[in-house]
């Protein structure tokens, strides 16, 4: 397998930058946006793996994509499922019967989403190191 380190690094850098933006939103009370950006950070990181191995993937389900990576734990896939649920309702008022998305998200959810995204980014970076050492 030929690895594309440049492409992996480009995507993982974007994932980390997005996660930093999620932290800023969390710290400023924009919890729905922090949750969405945490989802995006994890999705971008997961796609970094596939771009790095030359097999880009589409779609927004982090849990589905992680299942395609060998030795991904069920615990991590479940964290990804939590983040998958942050993709649409964090942004669109019509996902809710009343109010706007910012009404429904809490500091606790934003913190959890950010922590789960960190776990996924760390996993992807560890998998990448393993691939490079083979």
C-alpha cells in the first residue's frame, strides 16, 4: 500500500483546526455549533485516514467509516454514533418542532462531543502511525 502522507496531514490538520473552533464555540456558549464542529472534526479526521491510504470515502457517518478501519473498538464506534447525531439537528430549526437549535444543546453535550472527537482524532493518528511503521 502506498501512503499519501501529504494528503493525510492536510486532512488531519483541518480536523484539529475544526476541533479548536469547537472549543471556542463551547467557551462562548454556542453549544449547538460546538457539537456540530466536534462532529465535523471527527468526520474530517476519519476521512484523513482514507485519503491517506488512497481510498477517499464520502458520506457523513463517522460510525460507518470507522467500521471500515481494522481493529476499531465498539466503544469508539459508539462515540462516533453520538457524534453522528450532531450532524443535522445542531444546525436546522426545522429539525425541531419549536425554538432554534441553540435552545436544545448544553455545555455538557458540547464537552462530551469535543471529548469524543478528540478520542477519534487520537485513534486515527495512532492507526496512521501503525500504517507507516509496516
